[in-house]
C-alpha cells in the first residue's frame, strides 16, 4: 500500500514526534508531509522517510521563530494535495489533520489534542486583557478552520490518545474517537530498584500549560532539592526567578533523562497533559509520580489514596495550586516506603510500543478493509 504520514512540524523531539517515530518504524516506505523539517532534530527513522515540506520550511530563521507563523499554518497545510495514496495517517495537535486528500482516500487522524491554544487552554496562551483582545480575531479564525477541517469529508476517523482528548474531540468537533494510548519505549528505560538520591525531578517544556512556576512556588516553601530537566521558550525567565534549591540542567539526552528518572525520589508532574509520556517513562524507571490528577495522568498514574484493584504508582493532587502540590509531596514522603517499585514498572509496561502497533493496525483494518484481501500492515 502507498501510505502518507502527516505531522505538524519537525523541530524537536517531543511526545508527538515519539509517536511519529514508531509509525516511521512500522511504515518505512511511507511519504511524510510536514510544514517545517529540521534534519537531525528528531530521529534517524523519521529522517529516512521521503519528506515533503511546505514553503515555510525555507524561510530564514524558521527553526527559532516558527511559532510566529501560526496564522499561515492552515494555508500551508492545505497546499499539500495527497492523491494516489491508499491511506493517509496524520499525527496532529495543530493543523496536520487539515491536509487535503484525494477522493476516496481514507484519512485517519491520530489526534494528540484539538489545537490547545484556541480551545481549552486559550487563556494560558493568549492571556487576558489587551493581549487577549488582539489575539481574538486570529483565535476565532483558527477555531472556524479547525471545525471545518474536522468533518467526515476531511477526516475519515479520529483516534484519540486518551479519554480526555476523546472528550475534547466530541466537544469541539462533534466526532467520536476510539482511544489508543501513545507508544512509550519502556524497554530502553532501566528500572531503578536501589537506593534513590535525595532530589525530585521535573521535566519542563517551558510553555504555559506545563506549570513549572507552580512547582517552583511549592519547592520554594518546601526547601527540598528539585532538578528541572528540559528547555523551552520561558526557561530563562523561570530560571532567573527560581529559588536556590532548584537546579536546571537544560536539555538532556534520552539516556541522561532515563538516568535522572532512576535516581530521583519521585517525578513532579504539575500540568494537565493530553496523555503525558514523561509520567509513563518515569514509572518505567520504577519511579513514583506526584501528578495533577486530571487529563492523561488520571489514566496512567494510580494514586495511593484511591487505588483499589491496582497497585499504587503515585500521588494525585486535585487543585492546580502550589499549596495542593505541597500537600501531595508531603503525603508522598509519609508513604514513600510503601510503594512497590516492581508494580510501578509493570504499570508502565501497559503502554508499550508493541501494544500501540497492534491496536492502531486493528482500528485501521476494521475501518478500511472491505475484505481480507487488502490488509493494512507495515511495509
């Protein structure tokens, strides 16, 4: 089969790119369409695909300033005309699902989330007052475009990464979506069953919804050591205002992050994620997670104060405030010795890459096949 993959942009290695990496392994002969591609920014498996980019990818300085091109993204993605394919599979958190496909070509969207900066988290991204007023026309245009490109004529089937995202798809697009949790490469992470070092870990993305400042406010009062790994647009400002007990590593490799998972007492996870691969990776290292109990974490972290049929893997807090996080950390410290780290690792294994491949292939086969003579399988 001729298969086309579509991704928003390829400028770094985040959760969506980890999904795309697994699809590149499954479909190595696929064509890949994306707005912007920086060679070497993701993985060799992705770079080996036949990659087609939009005119935006040729603009000077696009690697640093691509977010400022948001008003042009709908125009750029609709310039692609994907004809002659047997299947189109988009991985979308912004505009990838808006790609145009040929008549009769099934288009499946693996939806990381509806565009968060114009829907559920518009306040966090656009702010309030004058800034929000300036952004309102653009946000309105993007919402209208987003709905228009989410009809059955444009997207044959949505697949959601979590129950939380499936609910957003229903709310914003009036579409139903089966849930297939993203693939997590748990096999590359060695569980740490030995003695842990006396620090907590936060993996920062440094965009508004990641809530790094909430965590830093809690640790300012707690006084415990917090290591913050990662980089992003607001890192410099947040690091400048951080208390002395917080250490920033900057961007780290996958191997270095796996080591941090295995050495820390617990992962601090203050944000509401669509799914949250980091929380699963930490559990693959047998590390408990102190998580805001909404979004993806509610499906991946089993809280010690509410677990019944499953072994606990962390602690939830219910309000996105420093006080609530501080209370959760103190709760964790009072029960830290009761966690079974082997059970934490087993919980992470539920989200393996092998499971993802089986589930997504089954969903596509069920929707596409008219008979057994035309299966959808890796090239």
